[in-house]
């Protein structure tokens, strides 16, 4: 007798070579043509944590419905189904293999909250299947995927929004508009920081794969490895095969707002200092880092990441300060604060409802606003607040921060392509190795 689990494992291995080509998902046009008042049918893929914010935001739209919950872990699905029943009043259909969801022509949009190595490949497949995409940050695992993702959106014409939800904060939008109007004069610096006190992830042991987990499908495009007991469901962030480190995991948000405030795109150069200081464990990235992105006219962005060991003196868990010739503006997910050159407070504005800042869900009103904007783009062709072409630039800055750290030297950047100039060592990180048959193509 063939069980559901056996079927998924067989199709994962046996059909992987066909997954990313036109043989499985030929471009199906623009899917259903949606009017301004039509219901948007959604699927949420990867439902452990961040997806809870997606579900609540989708449910806030009276004419949107979640058709599918998708995850490769039975325990996570079971918990999420209970949560859905309690939170939104119904339990969507369950599918473990997201490819089955992409075959359903009733699905209009997919929300991707999987581990990061799946973000771009899955988004590309969804567009090839005629779906609009809301993809969590970072939108790519490596710079090559950035290029593919932008090219895929251009080719298939679907709406693609990245989940850097502070782009939809009313107070941040106000602050950016006032910066552009000159409220703090000529802006010259964007300072972003993140602080947390993450514990050791230990040294993993190779153990049998839990019966509830489809480890082959979890790995997908990543080269296959034996299962270890300190990777799933969260610590994959700190392994290069699947994650991208703290600069992507959290720095993307604040670096993105700094770039928006300064009105800049790709930098002239990138320098990174840092190291792994706190624990002797399997964590593969730096756990404390300082990155500087330099631009024309002596403007620059800095990102300070303290993953393990709290920043002292005490500071909030994350934040942004934009400096200008006449004052400064502090931007948080929940407020905007304006100061003069002497540091005197001039104006404070707060969000109508608060959003979480350092927990793994990060949910709040900003998600509701960001998803509403995504739906408006689908229904009414409204402008996306974080369309993938622009969002990929902020993601690229984070990739360059990691590349500069690994290279151990300042990197000079081609401001058109983002590629590192005259540095073959750094450019070796431009593209990853893929599991046989899983390399994304458009």
C-alpha cells in the first residue's frame, strides 16, 4: 500500500528534474481575471510562525479566502489548523507538496513564508503557474536568484510583493515624504540596527528524520544533507545551505527603509567588520556585524547587527535613524520621531496599532496594510509599496554585506548590476549550487 508520505517522497525525487521547466508549469497566462470586488483565493506556504501574520492580514480582507495551508511538517500543520479554527473560524485545505497547489487554477495568490532557500525558486514557479506572489524577505538566497526573480516578474507579469511590511507603515510613509520635502535638510546618513540575545544552537547530531517531516521536500533546491537535530524548525537561519544570516533575517527591514529615505539604490562600495564571538556552535555566520554602504556625495548607510549579546547601553530591539543637515528622524515600526540638530524633540507620530518588533511572527497592523496593498495591486492595478524590482535592491545590499564580510575587504560595486568589480573571490558567492534538477530557470 502506498501512503500519502510515500507518494510525496517518490514525486519529490522522481519529478524534481521537471519542476522548474516549462514541462511542468508552462506559463498559463494571467490566471483568473479579477475585478475590483472579486474574491482573491490564497495559499499560504510554510505555516509555522511568520505565516500567522499573513493569515491574519488575509483574513482582514472580507473578500479574500485562504484555500490552502501548506507545510512539509505534519506537526506544524496540525498546530496551524487548530490555530486557524480558533483565529479565522475555518481550516483551509491541507497540502504538503506545494506543487499540487500551483496546479489549482482557483488559487490566485501564494504567500511564501518558508525557509529562505525556497523563496525565489518557489516564487518563480508560482509565477509560471499564473499566480501572484507575496514573498517574505529576503526574496532570494543569493544574488543570482535576485536576477532571476526580477526577470521572471517582467516575463510573466504577475504582482510580486516582498514582505518588508514597514513600507506600509503610515508613520514611516509620513516620515519619508517629509524627508523628501526637506524637513531635516540634506540627508547624508541612514543608521540601522538590530539587537537580540540569541542563545547557542549547539552542535547538531545526525539523527533519523522525524516521521512527521518530509526532509527531502524541505531541502528542495538545496544540495541534500543528512538531517541534524539543530536545524528545523528555526535554526536553519544560521546555516549557509538554507539561510542568509541576521543581516537578511532582520537587517533587510531597516536597511530597506534607510535606502528609501536616502533615495539611493546600489552602493559604490561595501565594507563589513564582524565575527562570531558568543558561542562555539554550528552557527555559520557572524553573530555581530557592522556594515557600511557608501554612495555618491558622501552619503552612507550603516547596519549594526548584534544577534547574540544585547547592545549596551540599552536600546530598543531594532530601529532606524536618518540624519540630515537640519535634524534627524527616528523611524520604528510603530512611530516616527523628529529632532532638531540639538536633539530636541519636535514632533512624535505613532501608529494606530502596534506591531511586534523582535519575535519571529512580527505581526501587526503593518502586515494588514501591506497585504491590503498587495490585494489592491491585484484587483485595481495599484502600485505595490515593495514591488520585487525595488525590493530586490534592498535584498542585494544584504547579500553584498555578507560577501564583504566573507572577502575581508572593501568591495567595489557595479551600480547597475550589483556585481563586485575585480574580485573573483567575492563573486564566487554570486550563485549557489543546487540539488540535481532543482535549479530555477525562467
